[in-house]
């Protein structure tokens, strides 16, 4: 019985280390991919404007993307971040693993208009539309 307990403990620890290693490998991969300069910076969501007047915003940095959404209950923006990279048609997102669950990856098609000031992300229908902005 004691050996079974040790075995279960060892398997649990190894699975946590494996998830962390997988997450670290994916973070390195995302950091070393293409991050278009045209996407970097602040973007303000213009479709489906909220009643409270505060638009959701995205900040694309060198390899992190930060999503900001206004919380009317706390009267401030809540933020979450992912790693990202892009190619000509898709933006790839990696949610940071929490040590227990595996990293979550997704990709969304996007179009950047000719003047690089309007970004349409096809995460769902209708798509999300953003315009270049400054900060929060």
C-alpha cells in the first residue's frame, strides 16, 4: 500500500513538471515567432460598444498581448494576458498555463486594413473590430 502511495505521488509530480516543461517550450516558441510591427500597440474595440462607455482594449507588445475590459462593479479595467505571434492571415494566442492545466492555444483569422489603423479579428460572428488607439 505504501508503494502505491509513493507511485501516485511520483506520477502526480512528474505530470506537473511535464505541463510546466510543455508550457515553457511553447512560451519560447511563441517568443521566437513573427510579431508584426503593424499589430503592435493599443487597439480599441469599436463594435458592440458597452453601455457604460468604456471600450475593451488590446495591447500587442513584443510577444505578449494584454486584453483590457472595463468592470463596472470595480470601476476599473481588468486585464489578462496571453503570448502571441502572427502570420499573414492568423493571430495565434497562448494562454499561460497555471501549473495544473495544460497551456491553451487558439488562433483567429484577422485582416488589417491598408492604412493599418483598423483590425478585424474573426474570433466569432460578427467579428471583433478594433481601431488604433493610445492607452487606457
